[in-house]
C-alpha cells in the first residue's frame, strides 16, 4: 500500500486515555454494496443503508477499487458539475488526474488528497492518466462528500492539493498502529486539510494483534470504515471486516483492534478510516451532483448548470484517455 508509511517507533504517540474516558459503542454495522461509478470503475458504496442523521455532516462515500486493471481498462468520470458541498478524493494506490473549471488540478497519487469546495458551483473531471490507462495497474482510493451549511452553500469554489507527505503522522500508544491525519485533528495533531465544516478524516494501519484507541470530540459523530482486514470495533469489540461501516454512539474515544490472525492475504495489517464531524442539522435535498437545503435550490442548480453558470470547461481540458 503506497499511502505514506513511517516507522511508528519514531512518531508522536497518542496519549493513553484517562480513567473517566468513555469508549463509544457500536450503534449500527453495515456492509457496503458494490457498484460502478463514472465511466465504469468499481466502487463500494460505504454509506448505503445508513441514515442521513447518523452520517451528518457527511453525505456520500465510495471506496474506489481496490482493483488490478489490465491495460486499457482504467476508467474515471467525464466532466460534471457540483454545488453545495465539498468533495474529498484520497488516493491510496494508483493514479488519478483532476482538473476543474477554476484552474485547479493535478495528479493524485500515493496518499495524496484533492480537496475541492464546490460551493456556488464548479465543473470538474477525475480520470486515470494516459499512462495508467495504457499500462493498467492497481487503483484504490476514497471519495468522500462533506456537506456545507446553508451559510456556506454559495461560497466561491476552492481547491486544495494535499500531498501525502503533508499528513500528520502519529502512532498508537502501543506503537502497533500508524495514523495519517488528513483533516481535522487527533489528540491535538492537525492534518493539512482546511474545512468549512469541522471534521476529522484519518487513515490508520493497525498491525495484527494491535489496538488503536484515539480520543474523539464528544460533539462529533464517529464512523469507522474498514478498507481491508479483520478486527473489532467499539466498547463491545464488535467484529468488523473489509467493506463494513460502524456508526458509533456517544463517548469521547474510539477503539479499533486488528485480529492477530486472518488478515487479508495481500495486506499485512488492517486498514481503516476514522471519520467524524460536527452535525449541521439542516435539511438536505440532494439530486445527483447537487446537495442543497430546498427543492427550489436544486431546480436553480440544474437551471444554472444548463445555462453555463456553474463554470466553463477550459480550452485545454483534460479528457478521458482512450487507448489506441
């Protein structure tokens, strides 16, 4: 897994919790169905079957891949609009190219993250670069949608390129887990992502037999998604495996442990995402690439897109590569 790695013995360690800390228990455990996105790349719909109230302020998340493409197989998306939220594309393995109508763009690889605030409206494309399409190879990443409160729905669009090396790196108290903080903070260590909605987004690698316990803001919700591997989650040590999402209840810390045996044959450790944020608690009306507060705002978003008011595809536009 090319996402940023480090020797956990040399990193700052998450502090041990005090005697009054309360482990969050599992409220629900769901398995994401598999489907296809864009021009046909495979995804796991991580949030399927979970109530919007439990997810708030998150809207949608896909685990893209993990897939080993043959030459000519890689697929992405064509140009499309967004309004009213932020898209977060975290690339664990492989390459993805991004371009948008405001001039933002770049190549996402090896633990890098593209953070795009759609705000009032933007057009963008995400697609495998020509070299990956021609050669094939591993493709594995995450796309997360973070809602914006009503007061920020019409902010000017913004683009952030967060290289993997910028993530804050921490170790668990026992040294058995590596934590990469992309946005928000864990135990006072902040990631590089600047967010309008207060959230935490972190990726942890937990060695077989190790346990990760991290403090968690009591006013945040808490989600644990397993990218791969097997282990337990929550105060009751509920079994959890790849492709499953745990929604946790109230408390001020999260505990995830990796099974000592039986991890995925192609992965030496358990890989999990830790997600949480301050619920917005506003009406959400979503349709396709638009996440608004009212049906009328959706109609206006579609009208604005059709009229070209969400942006213009640039003259040097990136386009999906078609192998010869």
